[in-house]
């Protein structure tokens, strides 16, 4: 046991969701709390695979503990990304409570506070059993949290199999959004499927949290943020954007020389393309996007997941080599901050939206699943710094039109101005007197003062 563990007076247990981009921001928050709370130790519970990829180095006051991933003995991944998630969720919360007992025994200290991914409704029950505060981390945007917290009310106002273009005007500040923009499982799809059921339980349980920390900032969505605060006892705390509160000074990985390539392009002329770590558009959409890029002749840099030689049209890379660059990985935030980049073609994941704001770059959005459709429609219809695609998918004509709007039109200039305003507000939030910093201080008090603040909240 390290010196930091022996000297610690508080023990905070942390339960991560080990899929997608969930565990890393939770660990970054824990590291931030650890730096600000020197008398606390943190037990970080996740699967072995997640911990091995999330923990970069040994941390003095943050110790990883491996929980069972729920996979049967001899399990072989068959290509369905939902299958491991379903196995894992069948194992919770038992796999966590078992290892939590081990963490208490190993550290010799009872738990003083529980921090979990907001997905875990069972965090409320575990915290109650331990009589400690429960802090939930929501890694996505405020609107998606709001619709999950109000799923039952939305279902009462949207008839089964009703029109998908019905506006959500029964919700304050949602009139620009439609039923079709809601995540699957709220008004359509299988309500009892694993993830929709998980999110519904989450929405019902979160009012029991002592605090909900979120990766956003107060001024991005004031009306929705205020409604969330009202529903969560004024303990909905925006403490982001996380991409503006980095916790390490790791060297920039630009092994493919993206930034040097961009430095040779004209200001605001270049298209940056990335659909995230999980999704690759279907072949006919990749074909359409390539045709649009080739015919429009805009310079582009594409962070491509997969094998471009096999998945992109024959000869495309050769024909566009003078104005295009395709790489397997790119330093996305640095690219979006580069003055040569004029638009970001994205799936609309929340991290990408925040990175676009911080870079001050308008978006073209092609969402696929989860909260992406809601994010995309909000960026376009509410915040006004992005453009959707006609029909919601990539076609040659639709992509070319969107590129010209973003890069060559008066509306594109207005989008640039609007996202520039948000960029300034985001930076202001993380200044020493900013709202996100003040909210973090409130969160720190909850984590460090434990029982006192739990009783006050109740």
C-alpha cells in the first residue's frame, strides 16, 4: 500500500461504464478531484479491459480495481458491439458490490462518497445503503439528459406511431426539435431493450443524486440547464467543457503531420471529416461523400476509421492526393483549432460538438444513433452553427450543398459568428471565476465533506 493510501482520511469509490467514451472522462474528473482533495484516496472500479486502456500510468491516490465483464467463459466477439454491453449489464450491480467490498478491505477505509457514471441508477441504492453522497457524471449534453429524465412525460404527449415530424413544442425551448430527433427507445423502438431501459431507469433515479456533474457549460443551453437544475435540487453542475480542462501535458500525437499539412492551406478553406471511433458510414454514403469532395474540390483532411484502400472508391485517394489527406488517427482538437479548417463533417457525438465549439468551426452533421440525432438537430435548429443533410444521410448533391453553405455562403459566415460567440462563452466558463470552476468547487465540497452534505441534500 502506497504512502498516499496510508495517509488518506477519506475513501471515494468510483464506478465506471466501461464502453465508448465513458470511462476516460470519469477518470479525468477523478484525477482533478484527487489533485484538489489531497486527503482522499479513490478506488476506480471498471473492467480489466477498460482499466488497462484508461489508466496511462500509476496514479498515487487513484487505484484501479477490476470488475467482472459478465462475459461467459470462452466468449468470442462476433462483431455485434451491443452484445458485450448486454452481458456486462446483466452482471451489474453484483460485480461492482463484490469488488467494492474488496476495495474497502484493501484500503482499510469505509466509503465516504460514491461517484458513478450517470447510467448507473443502482448508484442511488448503493449510496443509500452506505449512507454516503451519490455523485453521477453525465458525459453527454443537457438536452439528451433532459429527455431521458422526462421520458414518461414525453410518451404521454406523443401518440404511438404518431407523426415523426411532430414538433416537441410541449417542452419549453424544444419547439425547433421533432419526434424523429429523439433517441431510440423514448417514443419509438423497443422500450425494453437494454440501453433504452437503462436510460429510463437512470432518468427516474437521478433526482436521488446528491449532485449530477456534466460535461458542458452554463451558457450553452440556459433554458434547459435551468430546467435540469429545477428537477435536480439545484445540484446539476456543468463543469466542462472537459476538452478545456486537460489534466496532463502529454505530448501532441501528430505522427501523420496533419498540422503541417494544414499550414499550407488557405484560411477557413479546409473540410475536416471524422465520424468518431465507432461508426463508419455505409458504402453508398462513403461513395457519395467522396464524389462530393472530388467534384467540389475543397481541400480536406479525413480521420478515417477502417481501411480506405478497400472502403473508398478505386482511385479516389490518388485523384485527390494534391488536396486531400486521409489518416487513421488525427489530433482532432488541434485540427479544429487550426485557422485553415472551415467546417467539420461529423456524426454529432457530444465530444465532437464541444470540440467544434472550442475550435470555433461550424458543423455538417450526419448522425447515426443514441443522442447524435438530438445533438445534430439542436446544433442546426436551436444554436444555429451547423447544417444538416437533406434526407438525413450523405448523398452527393446533399453533401455538396452543405459544403457550399458552410464554406461559401452568408449563412456560413453567420454560423461561424454564432459558434465564435459560444467559443468565447466556453472559455469564460473555465476561467478562475467562471461558472464551471465555481461548479467544480461545489462538487469538491460534496466529495470532500461527504455525510454532512448528504444530510443537507436530504
